[in-house]
C-alpha cells in the first residue's frame, strides 16, 4: 500500500516534468507556477523513493551475480561485498 502511494507520487512527478516542458503550459503562468509548487513538494519524497528503488535493483543484481558466480571466488566475494552495502 505504501509503495503503491510512493509509485503514484513518482508517476505524478514524471507527469509534471513532462507537462512543464510543453510550450502551452510554459505560456500559462498560473498553470506553470502550480506545477512548480506541486513538484517542489513531491520531489524530495520521490527522490528518496527513486534512490531506494535503485538500491533495491542493485541488491537484486548483486544477489543474482552471487548465485551465478559458481566457482569464481573473486566474483562471489565482489557480489557479497556489494550485497552488504
């Protein structure tokens, strides 16, 4: 549930970023200002969420690398070290 809300905030941030690049939005000062304010509120939360998701992907990749390392001790040690971080 929490991650669904965070993903929705991330989606909204991306939509705001997209809309802010549109000429018709840039020409409408009121709309543009409203989007900027909403973005300013969402961006710190979404930034942290994106960092979390990136760390989650890195961890998943490190675990897969460790599983696939087989007999390569150096590769396994690297994957284990990455996983601990």
